[in-house]
C-alpha cells in the first residue's frame, strides 16, 4: 500500500532513487505519496530542503523497502504482473550452510546439515561426479519436506517469499505471512514452544504472550480509523509477517502493522524483552522501553526495518529512531 511523507517546510522536494520500485506523487499542501510499483526490493527516498538558518540546501535520505504487494482479496501478488514471480531471489548464509530462495518460491540448500538446517534429512549436500570428482550441488528442500509437495498435507501448496539463516537453523516466510523453521533448537530458535537437539521437518513458529497463543502472523489487533464522515471506526486486522531475520541462535520477524517479534537465544539480552530468561521457545513482542510507541501497548510499534546482529538486534522506526 502507498505511504505519505508530510512536511510543513515550504521549500523542499521529495525524490525517489528508483522509480521502477517507488513512485513519488506530489499531492500538494506539503504531502507526497509514495506509491509501490510492480517490483519488490530496497531503495531510498531523498528529501531535499533549504535550511532557513544557513540558507543552504540540505538532504536527508529515508530507506524504503517494498516487502510484498497485496491484492484487494488480501492475498499476496509478489510482482503485480507475472504470476510466476512469487518472491525476490535471496541467498542467506548460516554458519556452515547456505540457503537460496528462487522467484517461484522454492528453497535450495547446501553445506553442512548435521542439525537438520538443510531441510532434507541429510548431514551434507548431495554431490554429482564431474570429471571423476564429487562436486557439491544445491539440493531442493524436498518431499515430504519440499514446500510445494502434495505428499504432506501440512506443507502442501506452501511457497516462500523470504528466508534467513542462523548458526544452525533456517527460517522462511510463506505467502500467507506465516513463518516456518527447522534445524537446531537448543535455544528455542525454532519457536515451537520447547527446546530439542534438532528438527528436520519445517513447522510453523508459535506466538505466545499473556495467555494469548496462536501461530506467528495470526495475532489480531484492533485499529481505529476515521471514515469519510469523520467518524472513528474500529476494525480487527491480522498482523501478518512481512519480513524475517536471523543470526546466531535467535530470530526476528516484522509484522505488517509495525510490531516486532523475537524468539530463541537471550543470553546476551538480544531479544529486548522484559525478562531474565536465557531463551524463549515461542515468539513474543519486543518491549518498547523508553522508545516512542502507539500509546496503546507497552511493546514497540511503527517499526519499518530490522536487523539481527550476532548478539545484538536493531530496529528502525517510522520516525527515524
């Protein structure tokens, strides 16, 4: 959906760095609309203005990422034109393994997989013989674990749109906004509600907080909006997941409405939760602490980007903090 940039300064201009990704429309009255085009990815929008004090031109740059497109029916339309393109191609590197996502929503893995992070019940990558030499080759996350396989009703007709890799586990985001995980689980990084040595079968990450339990990506919020008659209207929305990140033994997920979710290892307090627990085996929201919020919950909101460092997590909010 489109977003707006508002400013009270009269002498400024908003431009996009990639018009094939984001188009800027001047609505007048100090309002610029950012309209996603038929493409996914990351770009920047620059705001150019003249400083009243120094009388010099200044510029600040805002990162903008188009995660997905949504049709009127609520389903994802990854590119708007070509039904065969479901995702941006992505390559993610774990500690000793690599996973790649194709535009058709299929996953391929290669490297070391003793914790099940390859998703194919193999400890190492398949090889083919070329000139009498065994050469490792990427292998599809395959049946009954291949997400497009009809052999498992849980995984049938599921395709991925994003992927991330930790030290010994893999997480992936599907087209419905839910998160799957497999691999090592000693710190609850698979989000299944318990710890274990490893899990080779992809399963969905669970969410739990204050007695509220559901699949991550299915939590509901009540939003208030103003209709055409300036009446306040409340409606319930599902906070589908639009982006994921992983590092070490923990993972992060960003919801459509700006909420940030975390799970896994917390020995360095990288989850940002109000708890001394050394790990979380289900996803929960990050507490906002002293950062700005929506005034409704004690958790972070209006998050637009995130990143997972080795033992430190980062987030960027809509107001630039």
